[in-house]
C-alpha cells in the first residue's frame, strides 16, 4: 500500500518531468571579441554571471565562445546550455527563445580603402554623396573586392547577407588581436591597384582615417576612403533561453534586463552596451525579420 502511494505521488507531481535538461550558459564575451587579455575577459564573465544569477538561471558552467560553431556544438550535448548571451548571429543560431535583446540598432558598413588620392589621411566619403554614375562604379568594383570582418560578428553577417563584397574574409578573434586589428589587416592587404574593404559599424567607419595605419606601402595614407552602408540594421546583444527553463525564470530574466538602468562601466562592457540601450522581448515578426537580414534561415 505504501509503495503504491509513493508511486502515485511521483506520478501526480511529475518529478521526472521537472528535471531541467540543460545546464550553464554560453557567452559571446565582448572582451574576447576585442582581443583583450585574460583579466578583462574574466572580469566581464564574472559581471555577467553576477547579473543573471538572481533570476534563477543555471550559471555552472558559463563558457566563453567566439563563433557560431561553438553554439552549434554545445546545443547538441546531452545537457545543452540553458542560455546564450551574445549578438543575434550566435543567439538565433541556437534556436533558443530571445527573451531580452538590446533594441539600440547596429548599422553595419564597409569602409573601402580605394584608389590613391590627393589628400593625405583624408576623411571618408559616404557613397550617397557621390554622383549616381560614381556610386554604380563603386558598388560594381566592391563586388570584386575582398572585405575583412570579425567571424560571427553581426556587422559581418549583415554585409554578407547583402552580398556587398566579392569575398568576405572572416577573422577569428584571439587574445591581443580583436576588432581593433582589422584596420591593420586590411591596410596590409591594400595595394594601389587593389581595393580592400573593412567591415565595421557605420559610426566607426565615419570616424576612420589612415593616419595611424601601417602597411607595406606608405601610399596607404593617400588611399581614398569610401563608406558603403548595409541596408538593414541589427539589434544588439541579448539573452536567448532554452525551452526547458521554467516560465517563472523566463519572466524574471526578462524583467532583470528590461528594467536595467546602470552606468556601471564593468557591467556595460560585459553586456556590450553603450551609453544608450534598451532591452525588450522581440515579437515573432521581429525575430523573423532579423533572421532574414542576417540570412540565418527560418
């Protein structure tokens, strides 16, 4: 009789079904992408863990990742990660639910290191400022040009989705060689008869010059710079959560991010936030539109 009663209790309360089938999380650590050292990387990881721990999400282990393939490998494990914090490229690749994303738009652009001009270390020129026939020539030549961008970066994915460049060379971040290394890499690839593209955020492209650049050819300082923006913007970093996580934890997670108001520089760096940010839970239509812009599929 007692044995039957115990079995009935197990059946009624559904204990086996309540066992969470995931553990820990994945983190596209911005400090890793920037090529920062171990201390900065670990500091950002600690800040993120302390921020998400109160909502009840599993935080053991939380692993730094560099690219989409890291996510695709992790989600196939017997106990996949409970959540992914990163840009929409890695987040949407997980297939997890986007619970809170930073809606401040990211506008991608290609900064073209073009022909030798007459101005040393000149400011870049926006494509739209050129005459229509010049715009057509620039876009046509860009179709035969190699462009450099960070692997699994949202700016890179936006440019790839629009087929702006002839070839996109994706650079894997590593300690000491992150996003800040891209201009140098592009400058070394440039030649007077060969254009090179640098994939970056539009604001960064607008502020660029060749003044601090080094290359095998000193004429790099005379290269004309042309900005070709991508058509569609992206949202920023966000948290994507596994289907086995309870509704209560999902609600707390969303609230933790959407109510965030902080100027803590360490936390802002950890979450990849600028001075302006706003988290929200995206509607399904917005998710599908983002997938289309990044060409990540349905």
